[in-house]
């Protein structure tokens, strides 16, 4: 038992510098708990610091410890839910207020042009000090309120007849680009600080 703990601690130490601080993936009213599990798995694998879930239907418990222990999430997330901070909110307004109070910049994802500024995924900058990336409901997408409060709308370039992807696939693609940019920025910032010291 002691050996497995040290192996887990060793892994946690190894990945620490690759984690993207002050990066939150926000799911707005997802319909399927299985999708939440898949997103948790993607976010954890890519080094996203936190996941917020707007859950107006109250399908998740309030307590993070209870969310972590929920079998339906743990199974789908391949136990990433045990290693990922997940917070639920009763409403979009409550979540936006919390993010604004903590000075997070919000961006939304959508296959349609909806925002104040609109970017193709790889053409946007994701190196803001604090960033929340919003993903909408599987059927309706992100709400007008989130679009109104967000700095930009991001779309994944698509070249087939289908113009949308499922939630797990979308979060995997978008968060890969976001975390790649943030890791590169963090590494550059660390190198610059080392030179000054």
C-alpha cells in the first residue's frame, strides 16, 4: 500500500508543472451525466485546473466529495473525477457572477458566429491570466447570456457536411489547443523569470 501511495505522489509531482493554472472548463446545463464524465477525463488528461458545471436541473450533488464518489461519473471519467476539482452552480448567472468576481475572462465555443469577436480555434489567444472556456448544452449550445458576457466566440474548423461535434469531442479538441498555448506561455514566462533572478 505504501508503495502505491508513493507512486501516485510521484506522478502528481511529475505532472505539476504541466498543469494549466487559472483555467476552467465550464459546462452549461449538460443533458447527460455521461458527457460530464467524459469532459472530466479530457480536462484532467490535458491539465485543466478546474471544471464548473451549471446544473439547473440539479442532477449533480452540491458537494465536490460526493461528485467524486458518484459511480456514474467515476466509471466514465476512468476515475479522473477523483483527481479533478468540479464545482456545480444552480444557474448560469451564479456561475458568471463567481467568475467575474474572481476576474476570469470568459470565451464561448460554438460552430456559429455569435460573439463580440469570433475566432477559428487555432487563431485565438488563450494566454489570459485567468480564463474560463464555456461549452454549451448538447442540443441548444451556449446561452445568449454567456455569449453576451464573453470576450469571444471560438469555433472548430470543420470541413464535412456535419457542422457540430459531440460535447466530449469538442472539449477534447478545444482544450488541447487552449492548454497547449497556456503551457507554452507558462514555460516562456518561467524562463524569463529565471533569467532575471
